[in-house]
């Protein structure tokens, strides 16, 4: 599927992304993330690996949009249960 990240078109497949990310250790995700296999990767880390571009060249939103179109589950670390700050009573 053709996706555009940082104004450049890429022909990506779900299998190609899985292959590119195999063996890559996920960094801690504090913002947007992409679930690939059983791991959650920061969107910027995924974008850097699959496009071979510097992380400053694209937004996490561009990566999330592209990965969602390919069928990956994406979200925000703030949406994860247990990550929300607790209120003092």
C-alpha cells in the first residue's frame, strides 16, 4: 500500500513492516505507539526504521495514520490502563 510519510511516498506492506521491525527492541512509549506483534513501539521509532529517515523529518501522526491503514493497532500511551495519574482524595 502506498503511504506518504514526510512528503515521500512509500510502498509498504504489513509483512514488510513486520520483517523490518523483527529484532528491534522497543523503546519506552510515552506518546503515540504502534503495536507490532506483541510489542508496543513508539510511532517515531517505527517511522525511523521503516523509512530510514531522521525522526525530526516526520510526525508521529503520519506514522500512526500509515500503520492504521496497514492494519496495525495504534494508540496513545495516555490511553493505556494504569498509566493515568491517580487523584489524591
